[in-house]
C-alpha cells in the first residue's frame, strides 16, 4: 500500500459520510424541485445541509450558500459577478481558477491589478492596499495558499481594503482552509469559495458562500430551471451535497485535535528531511496541512516519479495547474524564489488519515530517493 501525501490535491472520500449519504440514492432520490411531498422532503434536506455548512463560517441568517460543481466554478462565479467595472485586485498567489478568470476579465476591459507576495506566499498587505482605489469593484485574496500553505488573514485584509473603498466586494478562495484551520468569517468578507473533495467529500461538489448583500446581486452564469434560488441552474447533486455535509461534520468535530496532530507530523517531516538537499518554502505559521520544499539541484517532477516508484505519492504544486504546459510555478516565482528552486518544488500534504508511521517512512523515502537521484546526476 502506497503512502498518500498529496491531500491538497484531493482527499480520500469519507467512507462513513458516503454510507450516510446513500439514503439519497436509495430512498430519497427524488428531484428537489418537485412539488410532490417526496421532492419537498429532499429540498428540506438540502436546506438543512446548507444551514449547517453556513453555520461553520458564521451566522446562517447572515450567510447564504450556492452549491456548485467545484471550487473553480465558485471562484469564477464570484469574479464574473462582481468584477464588472473599474479594476479588479487579486494577489499573486491566487489559484489558477482566479488567475485565469481574472485574465479573461482583463481581455473584456476590466483593469487587472496583481498584488505582490511575501517570501512565504502570503500577500504583501502594503502592496495590496496600494492597488485599491475608488474604482476597485472586487478584491480577491486566497485564504490558504495552495502551493506554499501560507495563511492570509482575510478578515483583517477585507476590513482594511474596505476602509479605502467601502463599496467594493471582497472574495476569498477558502478551498484549502475550510474544515482545516479554525476561523469564522469576518463581516467584511462578502464571498468565500469551498470544495468538498478537499475534506473527504466527493468530487463534483463545491460552494460559494455569500453575505446577504452580495447574494442579492450575485449573477448566475448557468441558466435554466432556476435552481439554487436562481443563482445556479441545474438539478442539484443531492447525494454529493449530503455526503459533503456529513464529511464536513466529521472534519469540524475533530478540527482542533487534527490540527495539533498534523502540525506535529508536518514539523517532524520538515526536521527529518536532509537539509543539504531540501529547503522549506512553507512558513512555520502556515497551515499544518501543507509542507512545500525545494530539492536543490533536482527536478521536482523527476523526483516525484522516483518517489512514486518507491511507494510515496506527493505533488509538485497545484494539481489544477499540472494540466498546463509550464516549467515553473507562477506562485513560487512570485515568492521571490529562483527558477532553480522552482524547478525542484515538491508539495507534501496531509490529511486526518495520515499516520505517524507513514510520516516516518516518508522521511526515509524522500531522503533516500533524493540522494539516489543526486548520485545518478553526479551532483
């Protein structure tokens, strides 16, 4: 059995949550838009799931949730709904779903402004604030950087940018934060994207949280039957949504315990790596779920395949960006790293299923494979 440490890309579905959700394929499989009793019952189930998920971020009376097919869809809906005039401000550490959507908006005439990063991948606050003016319509800053694990204080950033322009909307991609780090959304955060499969949910389910003011003017870009209060047409994936709700319940119930244990795993792995080969890119105060390192003088992709052959699965950065033909990570370079450092990037990411024995074995495999590759290259 291989050791899986690429949980920032996707997690194993929570089996208990899958079993609990099977009721919505075997008994309660009806269309939630149906006006008959069974359909109304399923609609009530979705309402309960929506209320529960909103309660994890704040008061459900103040936050609404639109279910989407993924975090990328939620990111896109936020940007295309609110960056409709003036300028759009994002950080240089955004997920590809934000960066690509922002680039498309630029092609449509919206001025795009990109804030610089600090060395750990967090946004430079002074640089961000300098880009905001009275023509800024939307600011989007990722909560947890998916490549370095740096955590941005989005509540404080949202409040700060709104002091400069109270009319703008603030969005954050919370895909790597939801269910993993303790927080509640501040009142200045208007929009927040999440994805089920990052916390033991199924692929094909995501969501966009919106405060009431933002929700009232949120634009759909999938039209049809008017599902999700007209914000996202298409019959809801009731099985996937209910499984997401149950997976989230399990994650939040153990959030503090998992956070402390996984932080110990991350720190042990960081300390156990051969310091003559591996340099840490992730900050000490980042999420414990992600440890990104650079293997000096080695290609991360080549090392990844060697690790895979030896029973360890890790990543080289954003999984969504692995389909794009590129050599160096845009985010890693924006952190001020050299191309040589960016070439050697490995992203190691944990889940509550990770064990201490797996971490100990991973350290040996990482050090052994890196040493072997250096020897092959006569380094």
